C-alpha cells in the first residue's frame, strides 16, 4: 500500500488496532532520552578509533570488535562489556523486551522520547515542503495528503540539533523524494507503479541521484527522460538544496544509501511479481537494505558537522548505524501493519505465517526483535563513544535522538492516525 494511501486508509477495526495502540501508548517511553555513555574519565579522541594502531587493548573492546554478531547473540556478548567500561546502562527493571505469549501483558518498545517538539517549526518546514512538492510535480492532486503526513514535523523531531527551517527543508526534500520513489515505482498503481518495469525506472532515475555524463549525441535524451519523471525531478532539486549544507563526502554517503535502497525495491518487486512469500530471515535482510538509513545519514550535515570518513567507513560504526536503521524500520512495520493490504509485507505477518502463531504472538516477537537491536545499539554505541572521536560520540548521540523523534512522529502523524488521534 502506498505511503500516502495509508494516510486516508480506514483505521483497523479489529483487535489488532487495540494491540498497536497499547504498544505505543506509554508517553514516558522505556529508554532514556540521552544515549547512555561511559562514566569513566577518559576523553574520547580520534587516536582511539576502533581499528586504529593506538586502539585500547582492554579485553572488553577486543571482544566487542571480534565477537559473534547477529540476532540472538548480542545480549550474551555485550551486557557485561559496557559495565566493564563503566557504562551506565538503562535500568533493565523498567524495560520489557517483549512479553511472552503466555504472559498476557502488552509488550513495550525500547525507544527514547523525542528531544524536542517545536510544533511551529515543524509546521513551517511542512508548509515549505508542500509548496516544493507542488513545484516538482510529485503527488499531483494529493498535496493535502502530503500535508497531513507532516514530513516537516518528522524532520523537526529527528534533527533537534538545528532550528534552521532551511536546513530542515533540505532534509525534508530528500525524504519526500525517497518515499515518492516507493509510491511511484512500487506501491501506487495510479502513479504508474509496476513491478515488471521498476528496475528500468529505478536505473534511469538514479541518473538524477548520481549524474551521468553521456556522449553529446545521447545526453539530450537522458535529460528529457529525467525531466519527464517527477521523482527524478524531485531528486535533482533535493540534491541541489542539500549541497548548500553537505560536503561532497556527505552527499556521496547519501548516494550510496539510495543505491542500496533502490536495490531493495527490486528485491521486493520480485516477491510481488512471483507471488513468493519471503522467509523471515530474508525479509530482515531486505529491511536492513530498505530501512531509514537514507534519512538517518543526514544527521551530521543537517547539524553542521561531518563525521570523519575513516570513522564513518569503519565496520564497527557501520554495524551500529545499521542496527539503528533496522530497528527503526521494524517500528515502522508495527505502526503501518493495521492499514496495509493483504498483498503488503510486514514482519509480524511473516512471523505469523512462518511460525504458525497468532498475530498477537507475532507482534510480541517483533517487539522482541526490535528491542534486541536497540539494546545492542546502545551497548555497542557506548563503547564506540568511549574509544572514538568527539565527532563520533556526537554522531551516535544524534542517531539516538533521531530514533526518538522518529517514534514520536509515528505516534502522531496523519499517515497512521485519523485526525482525531493525530
């Protein structure tokens, strides 16, 4: 189902709706507002970057950098390590990793609250974004639904390091272009979505993301094709705006994340074209690739700094970044499942299909998976904050703030809630 179609879709009328409402009802959240950090006296410096020759040799760091990975291994591998570094961990007595099917209690999502909620700033950004959407031609005749989704509020919530509406608008344009890709190419048939031709459309549109220099004779044909594709027009405009605030390296990072996302759209299109239901492991792999990493990768340029390339490219940093991305998109699955069609995929639906369990049990299992990813992010980010640069510490804290803002937007946006609940 289209991103914007969910805005006007009727609310789920069955018991599932009550489960989802209860899942997100706790205003206090279960995670701290700030990313837990080491309480030791050591000041993090670039000299202590993981993988650097001067890296601390403490067993805790060595185990973090070489231990087993993957769902189901993180808890046993990490819990004592943060404590050894003096890390203050969240009070596990206040955190539920998800109720067991036999418990009968509602599961709790481990996720922080938003750092700030400046309603006026969000509305200003959203107004500008809707005007831009009209200019570039995406969502013609659906601008009211774009406004209701309130992506300007999403950017205000997820980028609390700046109150500059133009910086937030730059991020908003990128995000709306990304969601429009899903709608125009994969989900919304009225906009031309067709799983049979998505690969060629994505291939051409990526020329707007990563400009292609064709021989003179053929360049006009490509330009015409791009100008006739509203999503490509949106990407060109969004990247021009982003270039005011992002370095060439930061722009290249976004290009990389978009390339991965485009590949993931082809992955999903294959399921739809063949009618194949993916196993849970394959769906989780897909969600690693089709997650919120494209908007998340903008946290440092929108905040006005740059994470050094040698840290951003480090495998350990990439791991925690992707853990956050996967957790955030699983949260999205939970919010959107009540309004999706039978043809759409989400994690609870696939767990229920594979494990032959009830939807309630599948929701609880989904929350457990989300919380495992989030707890692992906290534990490993705390260690990396200790041994990395000050910029890395800030980047990880900004990702944590992004996660809290993302959850707050999901709990209020008209995309998933009626006007009376928004």
